[in-house]
């Protein structure tokens, strides 16, 4: 599978480099394409059309990875980073698979998954609030420093006038 994934990504990279249409695409412009493919995949699933399901799943991957390539070009993130983050999240949110936690039903899995997700969101929010408070504190400190420098400059200016 690794070889197939690498070939696919390399084909997308080549298309992006050589195809005028692909070169012109932005993340925002590609989003409706991805949404259409997801809708088509949903339809294939609802019809239990396995052959079409496989094709549409590939198209969803195509558009998702293409958006990832554009993000890489812009320096936003890499596909590797996104995959690693998704893998870490999967493991963190599934301690009954990757840890010692025990669950006994699909309902319990969903309940725990949602609890873990809520804990993550709370922690992320707290982290963002701390970061914002730290930023505001640094801005206040900088403003105080600038004010002190201004007063010092005014004092020196006044001393020069007296001399």
C-alpha cells in the first residue's frame, strides 16, 4: 500500500506542476470538488454500490490529498503532519484499543470517545486562553517599556533645553 500511496501522491504533484487547471487551484476553489465527491460517495454507500463506492472513495482521497498538497505549497502544513496528527488522535481517543481501558459495547465506545473529545476541546480552549493572556501581558509590558522610554526621552529633551 505504501508504494500505491506514494505513486498516487507523486501523480498529484506532477499534475499540479504540469496541468494549467491544477496549477490554478486554491484550497478554497477545491473545496466544492471535495464536497461533490463526498456526496457521490454517500450516494454509492446508500445504494450499496460497492464498485462505485470504491471509485468515489478514491476521488475523495484525490481531492483531500490535493488540498493537502496545496497546503504544503503554502507552508500551512504537510500531508505527513496531518496524517501523524490523525494517527495520534485516533490512538488517544481509543484507549480501549491502544491502552488498558476496557469497554463492552459500541454505545460505551461512543460515550468514551465523546468524553475524550470534550476533554481535549476543554484543554485546547484553556491552552488558547493562556496563550492569549500571555500575549496580552507581553503587549502591556511592551507598552509600559515604550512609555518609559518616551518619558526618558522627554526628560532628556527637557534637560538639553535647560542646558
